[in-house]
């Protein structure tokens, strides 16, 4: 039998039943590895269900810091009989299948090329706990204890996590420690520990944190000064507003009156949520909302209004599998085009593409500035993988001298000094007009906001020339936006290859890993990460400078590729799509494979490319 | 008919407490049909704001889409206005109100805008008790698209195009009472004496104040048999009471026979004085209002006046426990927890 051997390089999958408290045990496992200084990347693979259906937690451990998903599972911990067939089959030859051996494993689940490790989890809980709920919960902690022995996770680290987790519920610490020990002792006494697939302390996480993107976005909204947060619950964006509310409740209560310096409003639907953002922003508050796929469709009419009437809007779109209800608990990047051009008529919206939690935090805070500066919707394009899974991320930082940009808002004094206020006059030549807030001045600055066509003084008009002047100015404003959005990231000082690769958001992890894999085979590709739309001029230059450019994304239609072609007038032949759209995060192996396949006559050609480089 | 409004004003026009004349509350000239009920409602709004001595810029006017939603152009030109999208004014008003609790919010809508496309938002704005005046200019038809039936058209009515309405009319007032709206009134565009004090009371009410104003559409729905026509309403109008709105600082001078009047004190100390009360009806009792409304409906009467008021109304800010200072005026030091706190947050994720 094959025998896997590795240190700090493994993928482990936990197969659980939804609603049985496995999440906190699994988190404890991932956090322990992180605290041992080893880069770790956990992913929840969950059903659209509250209780009873199979759910998985997949953790990739990689001391080189590759955080994308990897195919091939080294270890499965299976506590869900429902999914056992799939889970047994998922183990790589030579890998390990850890299961609850309270009942004998049915012979149909026996493979001769994997190792079986039975831990009588249920039996142990029956012997040591009386309460049925505790029995269910501690079964999870028992397998973490067993893994501690099997994989060599430092027990002290686990103890530290339990102590932190139950700081306020001290009486739960004892039973948890006991469960850890039960699992640990059983594994130690019955198997050769550690296995050959194991962990070892390193110093490779630095000052990083392990945080999910939705929490980071929620914090970004608190730090960015958002005060009005209307929303409608939808997976996978719900936890984002939850996080905003949690931190606002902590940091935004008036110390004297105990009243809130924020309002979280659960709207009746996504339309109303967006309407409230528009109303609040129109009235000078910093407002945002979060949604996913179907919510974006529902908000489209209002996004058009905000674009045309020039009202700041911040929307965080945590993308999920579409179309329609699609795969609500799986990840994709399928809303690029529908977000960029949301709503009828000639519209276009500013998009930001964060690729890790730190950027989620920063992009959300900057989106509040940008939207006010540009007086237009800014959509932060996160996704389920980024939003709902923990990611190793540089720590969040804030410069205390930073002030909020309210954009071009005229005060009563300003109004006194100008000759005539024209809401849609392009005074500065950047396409961005000045606005006034209701209540500013008794006789100056009032205007009528409307979704209909208007002239420079906000008067309704159907005169063609005035309409054209207005929409052309909006286009000018959009070009100004390309200078204000975050610049793209280049991964080489100077181009070295005739091939380029473009990626963005959560494809970044795997794309960078794939580049290393290709490099090992002698193929070097220049890389560029898109961070925003409208596209920075350097993106166009990058594409021009390369013969062939791969565009990596997670949707069927290659939507970013289409956007690039449409916006930059690039020949479609130049951009080769590298796609993954099965709902799971793209892997480096897939990118590598598709790139290799895209070269005709593979190996010969690879050699030739190598020569050309 | 002239389309240019003269700028000249008589120098001795009466001024209100803050020195404004009535024309300071007017807007652009109306482009609605001559005789449209909506224009009378606009005039009543101008009159109410003038009498209340509201600073025009402290009021924001919002609307959806339709003939009714055009009217904010025709009053209060020194107020910020927002002509939003069809049926979605309530959410815009809710957001605006959350941002700045210090302004007065006047929403104008129509029967298509509120009872059809915007029903969801209308209902939820009531439920949240957003502090705003919500006027429905109810003409029982779609004017701007040329006379189709609306959700408040009488059952059996024939539209201008000849189609018969097979469906019962939605009664927005009855619905609002069911939803426990805290201020519910109905009036008629042609009854200025009732409408002006009702608008004033609605502005003073700390919560969602619905005014369903029957406003005949002279072009498409002014047939004598229509319950939204001038003839019908005049013949069948039954007022619960005539109304005086008395601001706090004024002395109550009018007195009525005992048993024929009721005084409703508002939160700010002002008083609504009602007289000629309909029998078996108390403006502070929701159940009696519902009963009275149903009785009138069964008799084919259009019951108008202040139908219900909750004197203990708590608006959305009150329910949400937001700070007294408008949220849009909070600055970095009140909003941003700073880098020290962030360092501690980071530590929680290690």
C-alpha cells in the first residue's frame, strides 16, 4: 500500500452532520495549527439547511503558505454515516480514514489502499457524559483530541484555545479538556502516533490573523464610518451585517445615553434595503448594504437611479453560485457583468475586488469614501469563499489621522460664496458635480433629485443636447474613477514572458500557486491582479504587451474576460479563459492543467516557450 | 392659461411667525390637467406649511412615480426634493429619516404608487412608524399612462378605455388601521378647510401619519358614479368631525357645546380640536375607528377627517434607540474606534 508522508503539507476533511456543533471543534483544530505557526486554510462546505444534512470542513495545511484549495484529501475524519461512501472514496491512496468505531465499519466501506483509524467517539461520550447534548458536542472535541495525538498538534495550544473560547463560561472548560484528553489517550494507546502525515511547529504566520472576509468587511464599515446599514438576510452575506452590528454595538454606543450611533435596519426586501441606503446617502449619512446574487438583481433598478441621480451607494456583494437561486452555499464569481452594468439604460458601476480579509476591510472603508467622492454606487465584489471562510490575512490596520471623505458637499457658507449653484455642473472638469444636503441653507442650494433626465441645474428636461451633455459627463466621471480606485497589482518588476495571466479576488491564492508550479516546469508567466473596475490604464498596457493572456475566474462565461474585451477593445483571441464554476474554489492544479492544455502540442511547445522566455 | 409665474409680490402680503410670505412656500407652476385634485392638495400643503411657520429648507419632500409624484415640484421650491422610482418612496424616506432625524419628511404618493407597485414598502413604512407625513393623492386610476384602473378603483367601474374592474378596491385607510398606523386621516382635495388642519396635525405627529386624500382625476375618472369624483364625494362625504389644529403657543379660543367636541393633545403640546363628532367614535380608539369606517363603507359614504391617532406614538428612531444627534452629523471621533481598538480586535483572531 502507498504510504503518504509529509510534514505540514496536508488536506484534512471533516465530514459532519449540520447542526451538531462540529463547527466550533473544527475551528479549534484550524486555529491550533495556526497558533503552531503553520499557514492554514479552512473551508466550510455546507448545505442550505439548518440541521441534518451533511456538511464538510476542509483544512489545507501548507507551510509554504499556499492558501488556495487543493485537490486530494490526505485525511478524512468521518462522523457522518450519511456521507460515508463519498468520504471513503475521497481519501487519496495511502491516506487515512478516521471514523467513529463505536459500531463496526460495514465491509462495503473497506478499501485496501487507505489506512483506517477507528476512534469509538460515541462510546466514549456515552461512558463519560450524561447529558445527550453534551454527548453530541463532545464527540467533536474527542476527535480533535485524537488528531492531536495522530498529527502531533501541541496539546498546550489546544488548551489555550479552549481557555480563550470559554473565558466567560468557565465551567465548560473542564468538560472540554476532558474530551480532548479522552480522544488523545485513545489514539495514543491504540495507534502509532504521530502518523507519517503530521505537523511540526514553525514560525510562518508572523503577525497574521485568521479571519473571514465578512467579519473584515463589517469591521471596515465600522471603521469607515457607516451609520446606516439597511439589509435583507441572504446567504452568504448575512454574517457581514451581523459582524457590523456586533462591532457597532461594542464600539458605537454613546457612553452617556447608551444610545446607538448607528442604525441597522432589517428591510422587507433587497429593494427596500437599497432604497434606504440611497435615502440615507442622499441625506449625508454614510450608508451601506450587503447582499448576494438574487439581491443584486433586485437592487438593479435602484442602482440605476443612484447612478443617474448621482447618489453615493456602498454595496458589498458576497457572490454565490448563480443563476437564479443557483447554489446558495457554494462559491463563484458570477456577478461581474451584472454588477458592472446593473440596471437598464447606459449604466456602469465602480467595482472593487478584494482578495483577502485585509482588503475586505480596506475596500469597505474606502468604498464609503469613494462613493461619496464620486457620488455613485461602489460595489465591493467579495464571494462566499472569501466572505464565509477563515483566511490567513495580514492584520487589519487603521491610520488614526485618516479622515472621512464626504466628497463635494457644499456648506451654507460655500453656498453664500458661489454665484449660482448647479447640481450637475462640471465645475472642476472631472465630471464630478457638487451637491448639497437637505436642510443646509434657507434659500440656496435646494434642488430636485430625480431619475429622469435633467439639465445642469437639476431641472427636468427632454432636450436631447442637455441629455447628451449629462450622460457624457457621467462617462467623464467614470474615467475619473479609474484614477481613484486601487491600482492593480503586478507580480514582476518588468515583463519577462510573452504570456500573461490576469486574476482577481479569490482566484489569487491558486493562481499564484499555479505560477510556482509552472515555474518548476520552466514556464514563466507575467501576472497581474485586477483590484477594481473601471480598469486602470496599466491593465490595457499589460494585455498589449503580451501575446497571450490567461484570465482566471470562477464562472462559466468568462465574465471578467468579457468585461476586459468590452471595455478595453481587446481582441477576444488574445484572452484565454481559465475557468472553474463547480461551486468549489478553483485549485492551482486546475489552473496549471488548463494553462498547459491551452498550449498546442503540449510538451514540445512548452520547451519552445521556455526557449522564448 | 399662463405658464409663467409672476415674480412680483405685493409688499404687504401677510407674513408668518418667521417672516415668510405664502409664496415662499410655493413651487413651479403645475403641469397637471386643469382642475386636477392634486393641485388643490399642493395648495393645501403650501397653506399648512405657511401657517405652521416651517422653514422650507428643514423639510424634505419625496415622491415615487405618477401624476401625484410630480407634485413636489409644485410646492416648497426651497426644500430639497426627491422624485424616486415607482412605489419606492417609502424606503428612500426611511433611509433619509434615519440619516437626519431633525428634518420634516413629506412623502407624496398615489394609488398606483402605494396600493400596487409600492404596497410592500408602504406597509413596512407604517410598521416601522417612520416619522413622516405620507399623503396619498388617491384618484382611483392611473393618470400618467392614460386611465387604467388602479387597485383603489371601485369594483365594477369602467375605465376610460372601457375595461370593467372586476376586483374590490383596496382601502388604504382600513389597511393602515389594521397595521396599527399611529395617525390615520382621510380627506378630500376639495375640502381645504379640513385638509389644511389635517396636514398640520400630520406634520406635528411624531410617527407615520397617513393622509389618504380623495383627489378626482378630471381627465379619466370624474364620472359621477365614481367614488373618487367631485360629484360623488360631495354628495356622500361624511366627516367624522371638523378639525382645528392649534399650535402650542396659541390659546384655544373656539368652544363647542359639551359632548360635541374632543381635544387631542399632541406630543409637542399642540392640540387638535375636533367637533361635530360622528357618534360612537373616539379618535384615540382604533377599534371604534375601524368600526366606524366599515359602517360608512357599507353605506357608500366616504368617511373623512382624523380617524385615528395614537398619542403614545414612538417613531423608528425611538424604537431603534439611535442617538439624538442626527447620524449624518457624526464625525470620525464619534464613529471610528481607532487603531488601538483594532489591535485588540486583531488579537482576538490569532
